[in-house]
C-alpha cells in the first residue's frame, strides 16, 4: 500500500523529493526556484508551503503540494493545490485521488475553508468534487481555469 509523507521526511533527504518534483514540473533554468520553494516548506509556525510524496516499495510514485500562489493573477485566493503528479505506470489505481485528498485534508486541518487549483485539464478534477469558478491569468499572460474545493468541517 502506498504511503504519503511530507517531503522533508523522505529517508534519503529532502533533495531526493526536490529533484523528483522538479523533474516532473520544472525546466532547465528553474531548478533553483523549486529548490528554494520546497526547502522553505514545513517551516515552524508557517502553514504554507507544503509538499508531499507518495512512496511505494521505497520508490516515489507521485507528489502533490499546497502553496500560497500558483503563479496566477488571483493572489486573493489560497491555498493552491500544485505539483500533482502520478507516475504513468502507477495511474489507474486512484493514487491521484489519494494525493488530492491528502493535500485537501492538510488544508482543512490548518483551518482553510477552500483549496484552489489552476489547470488546462477538463473533466479530471470535477470527478473529485472540484468546481470551476472562473478564469484567471497565468504569469505568462495566458488564460487558465480556476477550480475550488470547498472544505466542510473546517
């Protein structure tokens, strides 16, 4: 059974998790961005950012994060679900849903009443209860969809 752990709890160190997330979402010129952001996760007294890894048989098979802004124009909304990824050969086993639920539960435990995400995907997040609320603008100026998950019991 896969286990979801905070990135800073990886047995091989946080660097392993940073390299993993960067390999899925980063590019040639932005390793320092990911490294700096992730190293500042789980700081004492801070709710965000948070990054999690899904481990199975000592391998990282997925990741997810919660951040204060996903390089989108709506700085008034937070936290943002980010970096959701499941290895292709592990898809179809509901790992994405498990990672989403883990991040959403972490946000709920921290007292947030909603979680947001931005995506170009259509149909994936809706099946997990996310509601498309409007469009926003990415850092590069492109239009992107904004979704919200309202958290009950916060």
